[in-house]
C-alpha cells in the first residue's frame, strides 16, 4: 500500500511516525513486571463456535457458561451471536447480567462494518452499522469493537491518507458512542495485511482513541516480521488475538482453519509475549481459533484445553526473563 506514496511523502510520513510516540512504543522497553502473567486470558467465541455442548448447538449463553467454567477472565463474542440472542427473545440487559454473573469481562466484540469502503454510500452504511454494533457492545458491558478492513480486502493501491481519515471518522464515532474501534490487521487482505500499514493509518488518523487489534496468525499470514511488534505501544492495544500455526501448509496457502492451540505450532510465542510485555501491554490475550477438528469436540473440553495451553505458553515465555 505504501507504494502509492512518492519518496518525499514517504520520508515525511516516516518522520511523522518516528515523532508520534503516543501511538508507537518507546525505544527503551519498560521494566518487566513482577507478575509472570501480566495478561488476562479471554475466549473468542469462534474457538468453540460449532462445538456441541450438553447435546445442543452452542449459543452465546452456552459460550458464557463454557468460558467461565474453563477459567477465562473475559469473553469476546461476535455481533452475529448477540443479534441471534436478541432475535430469539433475549434482552441485552439480561445478557449483560449473565456475563457479569459468570465473572467475565467483555474484552471486545467482532463486527464487520465497511467503514473503509471506497464508495461513499457504502461507507456511510458502514458507519451506521458500526454505530449499531457499538450500541450492542456498550449495552452488554463492553468498551471495544474490532474494526477490520471489511469492504477493501480485495483492493490495492488505495490512498493511505484517505484510509487514515476514514479510520479517524470511525474513532470520532466511537468517542461519541463510548466504544473504542480497534483497527484490525487481516493477513489475507490486500489492504491492512501488514503491521506497517496498520501503524501508518493509526498514526495518520491522529486520534486519541486510535488503537490496534493484532493477531499472531494474521501477522504471519500477512508477511510481517514479529519483531515489528516492538514498534507498537502497549497503551495503544487492549486486546490481542493469540493462536498458533503449523509448519505446513506454507504461508501463501495457510488459512484460518489451520490455526492450532498455542504451543502446538511454530509461532515464536515466547518472543511475542515478551515483546508485548516490554512494550507495556497489560490487556487481554484472546484465544481465536477456527479449527474444524476442534469444533467436532465438546465445547468445554476445547475451551479448557485452549486456556491451559495459552496459560502455559505465557508462563513459559516469562520463566527465565
């Protein structure tokens, strides 16, 4: 995406990024915390989406129960699940109470608003959908919503400054609604697939609410180096998607369904967790998987396995640091 800039623009933007320390991490890492596990562990409900539970198809109420029983501190539902709950007669106030009574925090929610769309009418509809999603998240006790590059995943050569302006507009909407839109990296997309693209748009949006939602699998899929995580300030991230990926298939053919439990693949999770910690990150790590083999298993078994493997990977990362 940066190839659309000429040399002078690129150098000027690089200077802007280097000077904007509120969005990017300081050069000197913060001291390691005494607690060897500085992150909260959250369950993204995609991990158990099609798993059976108590002989039934899992819904959001089942996901809440499973998340709590498996030991998670938070839950990250999908907007579609909340919509289905309401359509079936449930109320948002009751859902909020059920989540709180289960001892869970709504760390984030996954929505798909086309706020970056090139077409003005589509973009306007995207912002309205974002407003609707933010209202749902707020009503169930959440404060953050994923903001992926919906609508531009198949497009190249887009003006990054325009994309930054569109993200700023979303941030302004989020400020009014009381929900933070987290600019999300999607490794398979032709736009916002790399860490540098996400950082650029976040910096140039120049909004106090600008923040990032990154993901182990998507960083790998998009081709960025994990060392680039050190450039992101921990204060500008609130939720981080954790998972692992196998040695095969290769990067160009791997997809979401190949994600595996943390520690069961080849991702440098130790380095990733230490980098996040040293950048000052103290948010949630949300287990997000789409593994079809796991979906054939009992939801509670999958959730517990995922929690234990995530916890073990974090503890192993900090064991000698």
